[in-house]
């Protein structure tokens, strides 16, 4: 799990906006609508569980059922409906109102927004002081566990699977940015929040940090800085100015992690290599050096052309000027194209493609801002 940047202690590293959330689940102030839908879907409404019910399906939150732990608490596996449905139950460490706010945002967002690339919230529990969330179970866990530091006995993710995950994550974000009205800024896009089903279809999880986007003529919403160190857009980290383009920066980081198999910040690496963006910088701007960015675990099993385009998309997302970053619509189209090319080239077993990719041309003159570089170096300007 990455450390968030406002504090090193995972339990209290986030700051919160008092203005951003209603005080209870039923007290919705602003409700995002989904284009084409007059009202929210009334079906798929999250169920309310008692603590007793959730204790029963996790054998009293037994260690054997523990499947993960994040900054907000432990995640357990459980069986619902007489074993017919497997679920993941997150038991939040409530540190006063802050955790409660995240809880309410999570329940609201996930109750209202449904998409194949967003994790499904099955229910919640608010017994006494307890706050638990019940999600659909994602059998392959998070992208983080498949991408970084995998042992010799585990098969690394193939290039195609990485593209497929990037496409699915882009579709989930596209739904939040383009279909929800007002748009939803996700704010916490990172590998540990991308969960995978049996077939490596990705779903975005953890909406506790999500914020309803700007409405009317406003271009951004002001907010105290939250998120995870390394994934946060520079303008958001420095000024708290939050736009949809903040999510695009985080998407660029995730894409670069998928390409390189390296964590955005890895303190176990030697100096100069701890920040992925700093390390990647000389290779990003030089097409001839792109192969040096590719994850060695791929063993060269990717097409160079596809690698160039994927890197070009990442570079565009990582631009320091947020207005130059592409929209998630454009990113999804470009990545879908790359995935389709991958599939057609594997069908024709290496036959050369005559078609051209959408305009995602590799950039030149990528520069790192020295001030940012000192602080861990996490953005490029083109
Ligand atoms: N719905 C789920 N299905 C299967 N595994 C899950 C599910 N939700 C979470 N997990 C597992 O639990 C781990 C912890 O998740 P959690 O969201 O609590 O923390 P995190 O994303 O690692 O960090 P952070 O608290 O900063 O978001 C995940 O990495 C994943 O392996
Ligand atoms: Mg998470």
C-alpha cells in the first residue's frame, strides 16, 4: 500500500473537507445523475446488514478470512446467501468523524453509480460505532499484487492483459467523468484500488475520496489535498485545485506502472530510481529508449509500436499543465484501439498492420520541474 502524502501514518494521513459530504447516508445534498437516466437506478440498492450477520458470515472476523488491509481497516472474505455469494467486507477503523465521512461518500457513490468497471457495493453496516462495507468479491485481488514484486512461481501479467486492464480502468473513469452528471472526480486512482475478476477485468474501488465535480461555469472545485503520494497531480498537490484532469494524471501514473512493472514510489530502490517518474524521464522523451521502460518480466513479448503508443498516452496524461492532458474519452479510444490492434495482430500471427493509431504521437522535450524533482519528482512537462 502506498503512503498518502499528508502524513506517514496510514491511519490519519488524509485531510477532509467538511463541505463535501452529507452527514448521513439518507441526507444527500447533491446527487449525480447518469446521462440517459431520469432517476437513479432504484434496483441494486445497497442492503443494510447487522454486525451480527456480518460476524456470522466471516466466522467472527477470523484471521483466516482476512484478505487485505489498507489505511482504513481490514478486509475479510465472507459467504452470503447460504454460500451462493462471496463478498469482501471492509471493517473501517473509525477515527472520529473523518472515517464516517468517507464511509458515507462511499455508500452514496456506489449506491448511485453502476458500471461494469466499478466495484459493486452490496451493503453496509452502521450498528453502533461500527462502519462496514460489503462489496462484491473480486477473486484476483488488486492490480498491485499482480504487478509488483511477484515471485518466481507466479506468471507475470502479459502485455495484452495490461492493456485490457488499462482499457477497463479508463472505461470506469470515463463513466465517472462523462456519464455522471455532475461528473465525479475519483481522486484515488492507483493500482491497489483497481480490483480484478477471474478474467482480469478491472473494477475501480474505494470511492471514499470521490468528489462531485464542478458544475456550471466553474472549472474546478477547491479542496484540501487528499489522495496517495505519487499518484497526485502536481497542481492538486500544491494548490488543492481539483479537476477531472487530476484523475488523468493519476491514470498516467497507473499506465506507466503497467508498462514498467515499477511502483510510482519505491523506497527499496537505490537513489535516483525511487521515483518512477524521475527514473523514467530520460527514456520517456526518447523513442529509441522506450524498450528500456518495458517491464523486464514481459521478456520483450510486446509489439514495439504498441509500446510507443502506450508510452505516448502516459506522457500526455502526465503533463504538468492540466489543460493539455487528454480527456478520458480520448484516452479510452486510444487504448481500445491499441487493444484491438493487439488482438488482430495475434490473430494474424505477427502480420504487419497497415492502419494508423489515433493521434497520440510521442512527445519530445519532456522536462522535469526541478522543484518537484526535489520533492520526489513526479511530473513531466512536454
Ligand atoms: N472487493 C474486494 N474483493 C477482493 N479483495 C479486495 C476487495 N476490496 C479490497 N480487497 C483487498 O484488500 C486490500 C486492501 O484494500 P483497501 O482498499 O482496504 O486498501 P488499499 O487500497 O490497499 O489502500 P488504501 O487504504 O490506501 O486505499 C486490497 O489491496 C485487496 O487486495
Ligand atoms: Mg483501496
